[in-house]
């Protein structure tokens, strides 16, 4: 039982203990509000359960996709093992003939 459900149950018990009935319009309104709040709390609990199921399902899908990515792209990481950032051109990403020369600017 959630905190909200417990608080609504407390309020319903308090209303019953105070003898609030349906004699006056205000009492009718209070009882209807408490009933509505109780129904809302039940719906929230259902939504929380559905949300958790969805989160679990998405996590399962994410793990499956990660496994597939690992199988498909396991060799791609090996292509970058010999990569050296010092050999890379700052302007074009690595060619020797881009025409830019840091020494000429000084």
C-alpha cells in the first residue's frame, strides 16, 4: 500500500469517526471527494505497476540490443587500436596535404 493510499484511508476513517454522513451538501461533497481520491490512488498504483513493467521491458530490450551490437561490431574496436592522435592533422583530421602549416603562421 502506498503512502497516498494510506493517507486517504486515514482521511476516510477520520470522516467516519467524525460522523460525517450525507446529511448536508458539504458532507456529501467531502465524501465524494474522498471516494474520488481513493479511486485516483488505485489508478496511480496501477500506473506505477505498468510503468515498472515497461521499464523492465525496455531494460531487457536495451540489453538485447547491446548484445547484438557487440556481436556485429566487435571487430570495429580493433581498427582503432593503432590510432595515434599526434599524427592527426588539426584542420582536416589526418591528411598530409591539406595546405595548412602551423610553422608558416609563426
